[in-house]
C-alpha cells in the first residue's frame, strides 16, 4: 500500500524566508477542536452569513468547537484532515459523502443547541453537495502558511480518502467572488459542474475525478 493512503504522513515545504520545515497531514482528533475553530471561522467570515451578523463572534466559534469535538465529523459521517507544523494545526480540510449531508447538518444543529443566540437558526436551508460525489465542504490554511503547498496536500488527502471509499468524483463549491481560490482548484483539475446559491452568495460547483492523485509518491 503506498504511503499516500496511510495517515499521518509528513511533507516538506519552504517558508517565505527560504527555510525548510516539515508538516504532517493527519486525521483530526477531538483535541484539535480548539485549533480548528479559528481556521473554520475564516470560512464563515468569507461567507458573510446573515444569520451570524447579530450574534457575538464567540457563539459561532463555540458551535464549531462543539462540532469538532464530536467524532461524527472526524470519521463517522464525515472526515476531517489537518496539517500540523511545529505542534500547531495550520490547515484543515473537511468533507463527506453526498448522502451524509443531512447527518452532517444534524451534528452542527446539535452543536448549536446549547447556544441560545443560534440554536434556532437554520444554517442548512441550501443543499451544497451534488449527487454521487464526495463533497469537500471546507478548506482553510492559516495566513502565515499559505503558498507553501499545504492546501494542495490537504486536497490530495481528501481525494485519496474519497477514492478509498470508491467515490469516483470529488466536488466542492467556490465563491464566484474568490477567483484566487478558483484558479487553485482549476489548476488541480477541477472543472465546472454547475452553479448554486448558498446564503447570499453565488458559488461555482467544481468537480474532479478521484482516479488520479494530486501528489506523486
């Protein structure tokens, strides 16, 4: 079995000062929740969810923390990979089979239930995944570690995981107002599959075959 199917594994990267460092791609554990929160919060901020505009920042962050303490998102109904460098989680990728979307949504609803300001908010009125795909829901890398190949390594991990589950297609949504992210995905072989609205934003739905990994052995 090639090492790409085994987690954790290490990768080398160059930092912006020309130095070399090692980071690890591995499956997330409940203890990572506190470090996943600020990364996932970056995504929620970019989405500009109307539901969060009138609530304290710490309330959605509590929901994220509660959700990623739950092993359901770490391997039961979804899978979460993290990139770790120097003992710090610096990147996260989160995905699931399309037919698990409702189960994933329930985990978030249960995570929000103890938080009065958001427990009755319907965050999931808009379906995100397409049929017969493994859906890459979220991808985020710490600002200090961008441009070092970590996002590509996380996507590669998700693709290999989807292939191991015998999914032939991986899909994702990218905000039409985020051309930089879209260029990355297209460079990695993702192509148009449709367009949907999530919240108040239009997103392009892109798909790619899982038959070829992004990173060589």
